């Protein structure tokens, strides 16, 4: 299907016209997904952001926006590899526990200089327990970060110091060669202390917001559009081509594909996997499928019956036919997952696996029934539980298949599906308000630690199953302090195997990214993190 660059029709019915008009021309009269004249890009984003505060966000759909508003000490290159951001260079001690960053001359969008003190304030703010950041554990690498986040030390104890306006020193709890990758994550962004102190909780309003990235916020119309405009204050503004970005929350992948095919969106972060061949035929050059650091998995709530019993967890994990899911449901190159840490991560090649991974699925299911019977379930004591799943993308189809696999074990295994809107679903997972729940984890930084930390006892909300094993915790903690990579890999693999034997999660498939990208959009590079910052984009002449 061709891309129609002359289309100008309004998308909204009569009920939506007044709301759209209130945007004063922001998006209601423009439906060209990639507008070469206006230098604008319309994006079908995968969800509505709950927050654009980098210390309160937690979703990929939020990162897609926030990463264009802010920049860390390091940032993503076109291929998502770490490169200098607001720090133009850095060095580390030989043992990788001390780092020094030298900041470039840069400004906030209100003209105030960005300084090392802004980063100190940012790290202290996100780790302050009063901020209630659900993602603070990502930064526990920093000296005293965990004890500060627990409230046992004041925020000023975090191991980050400004030597002067443009020099930042950082002390770590343990060696971390992956710091340049970690520091490009939004949890490590500076935030404007002067704006926060002036406006308080309203500092994120478009009329008040102060940012330091290539774009600034013009308007956020809830559940309709987030409009960003190129920031003239950005240090590299002269090399930013696109003037306007419009992010539309689009949870239905069929709608997303239709909007791109009609020319109303220039890029969609998702498309229906089962239609991949039809889309390739109808939209040559649009379909982008790439390896992705994504683990899809189901969490068992280990904090309450029946999944506080490892036999029940193992039985449910054994029943899932991962090959069927990858081949018949996902269909875009996903691979069956029998371990937790996805392939392609730097510094690790997993040797851990479920011990029954090579057993035929029919034999696994017979064993699963025996495990359930040993746990006390049967005709006189049926196993019944609720499986909560996201309503977006392919997740409802995966949930239906998992339900069938579990019900097929015995007529006394009964599974109720509970479809839930994505943001609410993840909030329930963090609060342990579920029995079994689906989910996925995309690497925040390119190191196995970003997966291992998810199941440490200390991680809290992000440890969805509420899993706790002292041996696992001790091994992960010890591996943090090992510089020798071969020894570190062996320890990580041992910890991963302990977790798989305990089975707090049921891995399903290692994911791929699925994007629809207008072929005239330049600077878009497929990468394992599926991060694409608009500062690199251009348009073919």
C-alpha cells in the first residue's frame, strides 16, 4: 500500500472534534504521519504515559517520550550503544568502582546552565524514599544507594559528588563496567532543581516544564497526544532535523497498523504479529523485525497459595509448549525460552536452563500432573487460579493458549482469565495483587545484572513474584564484586540456575522488536534495545 503524502482528512468523529480543536492546531488538522514539509513525525506509541517525570516512569512507552525530552551523562547513539551525552568524556579507576564525568556546556530549556549539581540532585531525588520511585533499585550500584532508598541514611549520603559545575565524581558499591550503558537510562537523568523548587508537583506541566534534551513538551492531552517540539536550547540543536513529534497512545496493534498503512502515522512501535507477511506484501519497506533484549515471562505470586508451593510452580511452567507459542502465535522470529537472561547481552552467555527443558512436552505434562497431586490437588481438591494478562498486542492470544495448556493437564485444573489494561496490570504486579500474571522485561542496560536484580529479595516492587532465596541473593551480590568476567559469568549462571530450579517465573519466549517505519524516515537503526531517539532522524529528499 502506498504512502499518501497529500492526505489531510480529519480522523475524529463529531464527538472528538471539539477536543481536537482545543489543541489549537496541534494535531487535529494534520494526519500525515511523516510530513517532509513541516518536518514532523506522528508516532503510534504503545500506551498512555502515567508520568513524564524520569524518576516516576516505568514503562517502555514512557521511555519513548522521555528519552527525547531529557539526556543523561551518556546517551543512545543511533544503534542504542552508549555515547557521550551531557558528559563529553569520563574515566574510571582500575577497579571500576570510581568514575569521573566531565560535563559539556549545555543549557536547560529555560536557558539556565546544566551543571554537575543537577545530576547530584537527580540521583538524591530518585533514591529519596519520599519520591516513591518504583525504579530506584536500578541505581543500587551507587555507593549507599540502597540504604538511602530504605531510609536508613539521608539522600546526601549517595556516592555522587560535584567537584565543580562541570565535574562529577561517582563512587560505586562494586565494580561495574556497564556504567556507561546504565547511565543512559532515564533513572539516571538530571532533573531541574530550580523548576521543581519553584513549581513543586506542577513542574511537569507544559507551561512550567524544564528539560535538557533535544525536544521540549508543548502539550500533553491525556489519552490523545503528547506533542514535543525541537528545543533551540539543546547543545546539538543544529543537527536535529525533525521539528515536531506527536506521540499517540495506541494500544490496539491492528489500529496502529491501519494508521501507518493509511499514512496517518509514520512509525508504529508495534504491529499484529500474525499479519507480518500480509504487511510485508502490502507495505514494502515498512516492516522492521529485529532481535531484542526482551524476556517474556509469567510471574507466579510466591507470597500466597497455591504458588508458594514450588511443585505447583514447576507443574505450570512444565505445561507450557514454548515451541508452539513461538511458531504458531508469535510468528515473527521469537525463540522458545528455557532460561531467564536473553541471548545477545554483553558480558554473558547463559548456561542455565530448566532441568526438564529437553524433555518432550507430553512427558513434562504427565510429570506436572504428578507434581500437582503430590501438592494435594485432584478431583476432590481442584486447583483453581486467576491468570491476569495485558490486553495489548498479542498478549490475549498467548493467555488463551496458556489457559488451554494448563486446563489440559486435568479436568480439575481450572484457570480464569483476567484481561487488564497494561498500566493497571503492572501496578498490580508491583503490589503483588495477582496470582499469575504475564509480563515482559526489556533491558534497561546491556548487562545480565539488569535481569538478575529483578528477583533479588531487596528489589521490592519490580520483583513481581515476591521471590526470596538467600543463596540466590548472596551469589548475585558476590558476582557484583568480581572483576574477572569468566568467574563472574560462572557465578551468574549458578544464580540463574538456582532461580530456575525454584521456578518463581515461567519463561515463554525471547522476543523480537516489531516496528512499522516509513521507509523515507532516515536515521532509524534496528538494535537489540529497540531504542530510537528522534534526534538522529531525517527524511529522504
